[in-house]
C-alpha cells in the first residue's frame, strides 16, 4: 500500500526535481507507513496474548487431567484392592 501510494504521487508530480518529487511522495506516503506500523504492533500484541492463552490452556488441561485421575483412584472400590501381605 505504501509503495503504491508513493508511486502514484511520484508519477502525478509534473514539476520539480527528482529530490523534490521524492520528498513529496515520501511525505504523502507517510500516513500509510504509520498505519502499517500500527497494524504490525497490534498484530504482534494480539499474537503474544494468543500464544500466552494457549500456553495457559495447555496447563489447565494438564491440571484437570491429573485431578480427574486422582478422583478415579480415590473413588475406586476398596474391594478391588487386595492385601498381599
């Protein structure tokens, strides 16, 4: 998007030196650059939070699995356990 805006402005400028055209085109494309930076930062923040949430989900699954196994063991019928001594 930024490069397209830059090229469009540069082509439409009829007067001025190459340096003048370049600086005007960069100035016009500056809003696109800032928008891209904002989107990149927002994406990075969202991705980091999503990764942290998945990590937390994995930990919670492990805890639930362990607790379920513990409950199965404690709820086991005493008649199944035999004393071999």
